[in-house]
C-alpha cells in the first residue's frame, strides 16, 4: 500500500474572529491578539479551538513502489481551498495509508472544517465500505484502523497521559527534531510574509514523522532490520539530492546526532 505522511501548519482565521467576536475594523494582528486573549480566558492557554485555524501549509512524504517523494502542496501563492483540495485529491488518487503525528486530534479535523468551508469533495476519505468493501473494516475514520496511523495516539496506547510531543520523540530517537523553528513561531512568520519558512518547517516535521514511522514499522515486524536500513538510506538520498538548504541542514543534524 502507498503511504502518505502529512503535516499542516495553521494561523488564526482572523476573518472568522472578526465575525465571531465583532472585531470589524481591526487589523489582522489585533484580531489574532484578541482571539488568543479570549482563548486564554476560557482555557488558560492560547491554542485556538480547531475551527479557528486557517491552513497555510501542507507538507507530504509519499512512499510508493516508485520511491520516496517529499514536497509541500501548491506554492506560496496557492489559496487555502486549493491546498485542502490537493490533499484530498491525493487520497482519491493513491488511497494511501496515512501517517501523522497528532493528526486525529488536530490535522484531520482542521482539514475537514476547512474542506467544508472551501466546498471540497473528498469521497474516498469518507468511505466506510458502502462503495468499497475493503474500507468496511479499515478506513480513515476509525481510531483503531491502520488506514490512518496517528503515531502520537498509537504509541501512547491511546492514553492521553502517555502522549509526547514530536520534538521529544525525535530527541529520544536521535532525530533532528525542530531545527530551531517551533510551531509557536508560525504566526509571526506568517505576519512577516515568510511563508517559505513555514513550508520548510512543515516538511521537516514530515521527515521526523516518517523516520519515527519507519522505526515503528520495524517494531511491528513490517520491516526487517535490513529493510529499515534500506529505507533510511532512501531518506538520506532524498535529502542529498533535494538541493534545498533545509534538507541539507536536516541531514547534517541527523548525522551528527
């Protein structure tokens, strides 16, 4: 089966914030500041509820019989609806096994909300066996099926108290991790017009997730030690051939770990 590792990056949906809280006339930065403040008032933290996130980047790594590919969907000028449609189009085309880190709790619900907003069609993602019997007992929607592996959820034994961050797991396994850019910096980068940095960061999160998944596949007996080593070499070749500074930095950090 094809395997698609994915990650999204988001910013506050300030257009929604204006409508929800009557903030018309305020600049984007002021609206976002108010949204964060209201969230802290409600929950003690400023991580916005899922429907208030706007997708600005989606990165993917696709492993098929033809090899391994890493890229960000669209380009820096692509509207959100196009990014979301491209993601679900990939599911339509490849019917891949999805792999994420916290994708069940964050990425996929956010993508679903934004798909509703953009009028996206995603029948394969919602298939549960009515049209394709193969999806009856293995689909994208069930928490305990393998068509989507949320590594954060699975590795914790589906227990919230056992969950760890991607950065922590990467550190545990000797992987590069965040390389100096954290999720909390995405909004500042967006405001400064540095979407390219956000897309690069998203791609490195996907790389970390893929490498963790390969170790998990070995743990499950899906890859032998030799096969696991071959997959690691495939990743290193991709990084070497990518001719991108952030990929070269990832490789250097990985080799130095």
